[in-house]
């Protein structure tokens, strides 16, 4: 409901997320907004490469690079896509997802994050490209097992 309320003045045709942790909030939001949900796969296809948009991203959490992809039939030129992700740290997942959306000549309508590690530079990188980022929870610091949130 919070994400629906925040993005209520945006034109949204589809919701996109990267598998797997972003799927749950995306599906619920898709239900509330009555729009389709598209998820970007972390596994690649050896036989469908011409039918996919693909890009490489670096996972801060797992410290690995991997390819994300989506079938071209699921993103269309002109689609207004709301990007949803569970965590934002350095913003690499968002930047990769933005790349796929732009490859399809669709537009990013906004970016919704469940939990942002505000002490890292992900938001700054994404906002520097002109995209709106909304995080439901913003963590200011993590020290000695204590979580401190950014005050609104």
C-alpha cells in the first residue's frame, strides 16, 4: 500500500524486478495497481540470446558478477516501468535493470526500494541519472548489531 500510495501520480504500465527477492513485493504491488509484473532472470539462455535484453551487474551482497536478462516480448517501446527491488546498496542492480528497460526503449517511471542502505552510494548513482528513488526504510548505519534508520 505504501508503494502504491507513493507512486499514485505516476503513469505505470508494468512493474519490473530482479529475481528472486524482489518478486514478492512486486507481485503484491502489481495486484494493487492491476498491472503486469516482469522479472529479470539471473540465469542466461544459450538458445534465446537474440530474443533477450541482457546486461551484466555486480552483486555487492554476494561479490559476484552475473548476467540478468528478460525476453524482449515482455518489455515494449514506450512502456512506463516501475522498478522494484528489495535492497539498494551500491545501486548496481538498479543500474542493470535500468539498462534492460532502456534497451527496450521503455521508460523508468520510478524506482521503489524496500530497504536502502543509505550509507552506501546507490541512491546517488541512480539519482544522478535523473531517476526518482523511493525507499520504504533507509538504514543510516549498521554497527555492533544495531540498526540506525534515517529520520524522515
